């Protein structure tokens, strides 16, 4: 596994087609564009480091999802397998979700090469093998892990899921897979019906920065290290934010930045290649959500020693 600081800009995966048309919805689909705009404006995203994915193929999707679910999904049929997504179903959405699944596969490949990568998209951790849930049609996290495993690029993987909501779909998909370690820290008394991860920490309402970061520090890196991952997928939800509309945790923007710093630095120091995906975020001001996600990319780049604003990418800043 790579242990030296890569002398490049942080690889970023993004596609403008991520902005799918879901109508008037609490999920601000234009957050993906806003995140990239922040990173470009502040000098953290250079054009040569931005990578456009190809859509995941049906062969990729079949590594995780059942034929019956995929048939309904591809045909845009609202059935008990698709209806609990709480999203419309159209060709625009089918292609957008396939593109994001391809984006997580690409970001994982880039992370294996560079040490870390940021996917400005993905993180659809409520999708099960046989049905959609909670704004999630395709479990891009599981698809990427299964594809890289099939190619023998990795043997073991870990999922660090710090979205507000438990990663129930991911936990269920991997519940009998000894090569994939799942960790979820989330608000306990909240959607979804919980599945069993390798480690679950359910936090009470109004848990603040200190409570959250204290619990997280008990798990990372020591309890993840037993999994000896060849790749970490970090589900960096913005929804533990104190002003999020769908939850009741009380993390400040700085607390979320410190969360990202802790995870990114731990993965770097342990030599675990990592890819961050966005997952949820539902602040009343979508610019707050975009800022939180952009901070994830910035902390990832800092921890792994990628060049920052105004720097020669061949002479990265040493911030740790």
C-alpha cells in the first residue's frame, strides 16, 4: 500500500449529469455542481485532476443487485422493489445513478493509484441488493468494492460511514462477507430500520462536536485496523450538521471538518488508500451543505499531502 505523499493534486471524480431532475425535493441535486465550484474558486480543484466517469455497466450492477430489481429499475417501473426510493424514476435518473456508480468505481481506482480520491457524488448507502430505499437506487459503495475485488485489485475493504443515517443497505449487502468491514456512526432514533454492521454506534439526539469526535476517536484507527483494508470508502455525509432538516445531531461546520481531518489523517498514517463519497446533506441553505462537502475534499487533500491553492503540485504542502 502507498505510504509516501503523492506529489499531485487530489484526484476528483465528477460529471455534470449528476444534477438529476427530481423536482422539488429536500435532496438538493445541484449540490454536486456547487461543491466543485467552491473547490475550483478556492484553487483546490485543477482541471487536469478532474475525471469524468463512464456509467456502470449491467455487469457491474449485477455484482450487487438482483435481476428482478434491475429489470424494474431499467424499465422505470414503480414496484415494491423501487418505490421506497422516495424519488421519481425516469431515464434521466436511471442514467444518473449508473453514472454515479461508475464514478465511485473510477474514484476507487484512482485512490489505489494516488493514495486518495474524492468523488463529488455517490454514497447511496440505503440501497439494498433487491430494493431501493431512502433516495438511493444503486449502492455505488458495494458496486465499487465488488468490482475491484473481482479484478483482484483489492482483497479486503472497509466502509467508514459517517452519514447521519445508518448505512443499512451496505451493512446488509456485506453482512456475510468477511472481507468487507463496515462501520457506521449515526443518529440512533432515526430512519432507517437498523441492519448489523461490524461496528455500529448510535448517537443520541443533540450529540455535539466533542461527544461525536470522542466516540469516533475510539474507533479510528484502532478498531478499523483489525480489518487490514486494501481500500477504505469513506461515506462523508454532511447531514450530522446542526442545522440539517432531517436529523437532530449538533455538529458544527468546524466539527465536521475535524471529523474529516481525523478520518483522512488516520487512513494516510495507516497507509490505507481511501475514496470519499458524499452521501446526504439537507441544510436549509444548500450552500452550507456544499461547503461541508467541499471541506471534506480539502481535508482529504491536506492529510495526503496533495498540492493546495497557489502551490506547484510537485511541491505539496506539508500540513501534518
